[in-house]
């Protein structure tokens, strides 16, 4: 963990909303490193609910990869 004061930031124009200080997700196109010289782009974004431990234990949550 690093604790300190941010004194400067460099970002692509339009990436950060200067009024709200939040990322503009429509302009955010990150890449990720897989391994060695392999990278991946992220073009398809989605949200998924995280089940509570109680829902998992009670069986209310089923793995979305299971067949219906």
C-alpha cells in the first residue's frame, strides 16, 4: 500500500470528467496483459451482481455457467 498526495495526473483528453473527477467510461478502452507478450483489449463491458454468502449457502444463487 502506498499513502501519499497526488500532485499530478496525465490522462487522455475526455477520459476524466473534470467536474465530477470520475472516469468517462465511454472513452475508457484499457488493455490488459495476459502473459509474456500477449495482451487483450476490452471492448465488451457488462455488470453482474455479486451474490451474498447467504444466497450461495441457501442455494438461491446458481452458477451462471450451469445448464438450466
